């Protein structure tokens, strides 16, 4: 009787292990699930060439297959795109026309049906111009700046416009999708320090368009050195705390880096705080010793100031507290 019970128990354990292993091996069947398409909306008419295709995530899917046809799958003239993705979003630039886009989800053992929508890109009213670089509110101290925008189908030429303090500074017409300043061969000037805005217009024989406006700051001027306030040179203090006065912004936003050293050669940087907007720096626990400190200002364009001298102070912690 005991032997039979043991054999039965062994059989149950083995069978359970096999079932568990099978469950770990086989993936969930997703054949009947629906891929809900989120954007663009079905039968959307747009002048925007660049669109983000987005759908709801399926939990048991490993990947998604996105296909785009023109004008449709059943009456295909152009097989535009066929890509496999591990995420549920994809940005792609098309051209004027009618498109069918469809998505299916799949894993190693099953897949859903395709789910599709229609997208119509219309160029008869407005050409959409998408700016690429520099990004909006870009700050730089580089003497060369390249402006880029996306290529637009059916565009004969682009007009690049650059303004400084709302006054037109550069206007240049080109079939290309970039402009680099300065360019002596094109008589395009070196940009002086200042606040700029720029945009690009597109023109064809039947339509036109204009991009959004982006801002740009050119700042090649180093900030003034900060003024050291406390401690005074060769002062004895009871806490390790330094303070300084930052110069006013003359171009881009200024922050400071603080350096505190242990030796006169400034080789051992004991404490430091980088790119701080404060004008004080404190270390709560520091040993009694002689210290040397300096502060350097850095603006948002990457220009560094000189240091306004290096000070020495002696720390003697107040033990009477």
C-alpha cells in the first residue's frame, strides 16, 4: 500500500513539473486580440508630412509589424514601408497622397489580424516645413552654426530667414535643406552675439508653407569673474563656508563652480560644487586646516570666466558649541 501511494505521489509531482515547464515554454495565444489604432485618426486629411503612427500596447505581444501602402493595400501602387518594432509608436515622413497604414501584433507562436486606417496628405493648400536643428532656444558659442530642416516633397525652393531683435538679418533662397553660417562663398555673415529667431518658407508652383519660429542665442563673450566675499584672505573662521558675488548676465544664464583646495599648488581639490545657481557653499564637517578657494563662472553657452584671485583661510572649528 505504501509503495502504491509513493508511486502515485511521484506521478503527480512529475506531471505537475511537466505542466509547469510547458506553461513556461508556451506563449499566450494573441490571435483573437485587437490592435487599437490611436493616431493618426482614420481618414485624416493633413498638410503635415511627418506623422507619428501610434497604437495600443498588447501585453503578450513581442513585436508589431507596421506597413504603409499607397493608395491602399488592395490597390497598391507603392509599398511604402514594412518595419518590425518592439514599441507601439513610430514616426515617419511621407509625401502628398493617399495611404493605408496597418499594424499587427505578434509573438513567436501567434499573431493578430492587421488593423488599418487611411491617411491623406494634401499639398494643395499648404506645405508643411519641419525644422530639424538647432533645437528651439539653443544656446551656443560656436562660430559656425548649421540650420537644418526636413525635405519637403514638391517644393521648388526654400527661403531661410534669420532675425536679430526682430530685425531681418539674413534672407537666403536655396533648393537645399540646410544653411551654414558663415559662408563667404554665399556671402552669408558670421553671427555676432545676440538673440536670434529663424524660420523657413517653402514654395512650389501650386502651394507654399512656413515653418514654426525657433529661437537661438549666440554668446561668445566670457562672463566676468565672480567677486569673492567671505572669508577674507588669510582670515581664520570657525566654519567652512564661502560666499561670492556673481556678475550680471550679459548674454546667456550664468552659474558658478566652486573649488576648495588643501595645498598652495591647487593639485588636491577637496571640495567642489559645479554649476550652482547659489552664491554660497558650505561644508558642515571639515577638519581644521589651511584652505585655498576660488570660484569660476560658466555661462549657458559654455564660456568660462577667469577666477578673481585665490584666497587662503584657516579653519578652526568652534569646539565650545
